C-alpha cells in the first residue's frame, strides 16, 4: 500500500530530524543563559525567542538583581524581541529551560508567540502542563503549539545544583 498523500503544503513541514536539531541548538543557547543566571545568584532559567530562524530576544532570570518579581527569562526575551521589532505581536518560537509560570504563559499568549518549547516541567508553578494549560486553552483567542522535554535533564540539573548549594549547611 502506498502512503497517504500529503494533505498540508510541504513548506509548512519541517522534518522531524531538522526540528530536533533546531530545538537542540536553540535550547542550548537558553541553557547557557540559565547557567549565566545561576552564576549571578539567580534561579537558573534562560530563554531565547527565535523569529524567522534568528534570535529576536534572549533573557535570563533576574528577579533578585532588579528586585522585580516579573523579571523572568521568558518575559525579558519577549520584551527585548517586541522592542526590537517595534511590534507587540512578536510571534516566533520561544525556547525556555523551565515550564513557564502563569504570568509568562499569559504574556506569551498576548505576544502571539506561535510555539513554546520548554525543557523541564515545573510541578510547583508551571502553567503549561503541570498546573494548567494556559498556552493551549481553546477559550483564549490565541494558542501556542507546545513541545517539552528538550534538554530537560540538563535544565533540571542546573536547578537542583543551584538549590542544593543554597541549602543552609550544605557547604
Ligand atoms: Zn514566569
């Protein structure tokens, strides 16, 4: 039996192998941002927003440094991309090492980000799959495609090490 004919235009399809390669490439960059945040004493989370195959914005958690509870990696990457484009409709694909929280998921919907790829799940604050599904809620006027688990072990290891080193009596 011959395979069924393609029902969608070819140009919209990225082969699985190529997609995995893109995911790894951009998530590695997000992971480097996360590591830099950790070195600065921040909870190590990093994000990269890619639009048209190019980096449109990067961010790393900076809540302590700027004393701002909204200074999450995703928001900083989103703001940078919007400012650069002069357009709040950012679109593109956001790579982030940790599952976005409610605030960030809300902002990603508002910014019309098309796809969100995250590494590790956040069972305590994640609002993509763990505590809710804000990015894929059919009641909202925009939804994001979601992929997860890219370099998840590396992202988790960064976080575990960060919190272990900060536990009283650990050194
Ligand atoms: Zn957040």
